[in-house]
């Protein structure tokens, strides 16, 4: 009887040990199945690249070898606005272009920001501001960028008062559309004309003028 009791106790102990081992395996498996605690999902502080499109006339095109494919020259402000974080996505620009010609030739661009510097040739040709405004609306609608930055036009030394009046109307128009206004030529202007060294002919910026425009527009694109 004593031997049988001992065997019985040893059997029960072995059974409990096996059951405990099985429970341990189940617990370990359950713990391993839980998702890792990665902590709170903090917002990323990494700066994001911004793709910008540009539409304009000779102020934008400058001496670019092929503006349409992104080959910009030393007299184009785009050269000095592009950077590792501000990527030129395309657009349209040509010397002598009016806003009507821009509206007729521009195409949709996959961009975060559209930059427009337009109106110098409209002003020179006596185009009513209401027509210029309608053409800019068409340009913005065609490109389709979620952000729109419109700049004042640079000085025309031979038409200082007319240029200042145009820019005042342009600013009012831009703000009424809740677009972003920037006086990019402020850095090239002295009074209502080009500062010394900032222009080639009183209409077009020199390389120093293009650099100043590019830096101002780079800041506007990045904000």
C-alpha cells in the first residue's frame, strides 16, 4: 500500500509539473504575440522637400538654356530659389510674354507651390488690369498647385509710377483670392527704380538682381 501511495504522489507531482510547464509555454507565446511598445508617435521634425512651379516672362526665364526641362541660367531667379529642399517642378516662361500668352501655353504641373511673376509686358502694352487678373486666375487654375505665391513685378526705370500702381492693384487682387503675396523685388529696388548693379537695362535684373529675387522667393516657397 505504501509503495502504491508513493507512486500515486509521484504521478500527481509529475502531472502538476507538466501542467505548469504547459501554462508557462502558453504565457510566453502570448507575451511574444503582443505588439512591441514603440512609444508615443511624435510628429516628424524632418524637413520636407517642396516642389514648386514657376510661370512668368523674361524675368523668370532669364538666359535659361531650356526652361521647360529645368535647365535654368544665371539670369533666372529660379536658379537661386531651387535647393535640396525646394525642388523646381517645371512651368512655363518666355521673354516678352504677356499673361495671355502664359495662360495659353501653361500646363498642369505636379507641384506643391506655384510662383507667378507676371504683368511687366501687360503693363508695357497697355493691357487693362482686369484682363491681367483674369489671365492670372486662368494660370493658377491650370497649374493646379494647392499653394499660390504671386510676386510684385520688378521696377521699370522708365515707368516708375505706373509700375508702382500696377503692383498696388496686383497685391489687392492676390490678397482677395487668399493667395500669398511677396514683394520679391524689394531687395533690388531703390525707391521705385533698380538699385545700382541690380539691372542690365532698367527692366531686366542682372545676375545680382536675379540672385536677390531668388532668395526672396526661396523664403516664400519654404514658409
